[in-house]
C-alpha cells in the first residue's frame, strides 16, 4: 500500500463533502495538497481546517472550463511538484426526468461530471506517468444502476465508470493505477444543492426531498474519505463506498433486469414519504 506522506495530491470539489474530508485526512498524513472548487468560500473554509502551509495550494476551478484545467496542471507541478494522486471528485446533480429536462440542463451535468473528469485526467496524465501515481475518479452507485429522475446524472456517472475502466487497462504498462469510486448515499451537499427541474408530484417539497436523502444516507463524508483513500493507496480498480452501494451492486448483478422494478419503487417511495 502506498503512503500519502509528502505525496502531491490533487483534489477537485474540495469545498465540502467528500472532497473536504479527503483533504483533511490527507493533510493529517503529511500530503502536499492542490485543492480546487468553484465554491471559493467553501474552499477557504477547507483551507482553514487544514491550516496554513506552503505544502498546500487552493484555486477556484470550474470543471466546465477546459482552458482553465489545461493551465491548472502545470501550475500545480510548478508549485508543488508533479502529481502523485489526482482525485476527480467535483460534480453536481439535477432532479428531473428526461422528458422534462432541456438539452442545456442535460449537457450542464455531462460537462462537469463526465468531461470534467476527462479534462483533468488528460491534463495530469503525463505527471502521473512520471510519478507512477494514481488516478481516482468518483463515479456513483448511479454509475452501476439507473435511477428514475437522474438520467443526466446516471449518464455522466456511467460514463466515468466506462472511461475509468478503459483507462485502467491502458495505463497498466505505465505503472499508473486508475480507481473508479462508487459511493452510495453519503451525507454531503450534492443532493441538497441539486436544482429541481421537474417533479411529477407537485406536493413534494425540496425540503422533504433533502430530508429523505439525509435519512437514507448511511455514510459520513469522513468514513467515505477513509474508504476511498485506503482503496486508492492499494490501487483498487473499483471502490465501493457504503453498505447501500454494495447491496445495490450485488442486486444488479444477480438481477440485471429485475432490479429496475425495485429501484423504481424505491425512488417513488422516497418522493412520497
């Protein structure tokens, strides 16, 4: 298992949730951190939590901005050294079925969740080859199973999974490990910050949806960070986070078609309870 001490670790989406938890954990292990997020206020809070150090840097970075990402990789190398680990954690969700989702709304999710991962991977790949490091892409349990009202999110996370699995094969000869992470319900702001474009039942409020998510999310960001970092250090190709993710993965493997009926009922239950 690789040690993170003195390793250059790049984390996107570090302003809250799992990204922040990974940053705090890695700082405690003596890693050199390059943290980024589009949320500057939250990113400043994360930096305050890990404490001032010339071993760390933070930048506002938009995963939809290809030029900014291309410029970010050489900046990290110049300030901290070549990346040993890149954690592509940034992402967001929307709520709404495909029929009532505009093309622009659909593309906005894909641009950040999928193409953001591709852009970051491309920008840092040569650095990772030079360090024989690790690329860690955050997908979701929704990158393994479908979920009603999340066609855009599922498409982006299934895409991350497929991209990561192919890249892991291509990078084996270069000594770079590629891990794909599939969290289940983690108590982060992803659901709370998700725009609601359409809900079939207008009586369902955003507050009710957020409470249902929190009540059914069994994993804390800190525990998720521990699982992800341990798996990435081992070079695990697939990292499952949370008992719900493990259950859904198993269920979909045993019943690759029938699982959809269970998921549909579950999704409807969460929107009506």
